[in-house]
């Protein structure tokens, strides 16, 4: 008898949030100061960029 496996479920919102957190951590580790400025955070998170443009910014 084979092992029972749970179906794979992906939460795309959670995965996107994890990716954004990772990008913030990378930016923070590369920053010279103790904290990221609000402008730098907006830049990393691509605040103000249209959704269609966001994926092409990589």
C-alpha cells in the first residue's frame, strides 16, 4: 500500500508576501545605515509601480 499524500496547495498571496519580505531582508543587509529609509523601502517593494509593470522589473 502506497503512502497517503496530502494534495499540494499553494497560497499565491502568502508566496508573494514571502518574496517581498526576502527582498526587504536583502536590501536591509546591503544597507549602510541601521535602517532602510521609507523611500528605499518603497523602491524595494516597487510602491507606485503598476501591477503589469511589477513583474517586468526583475
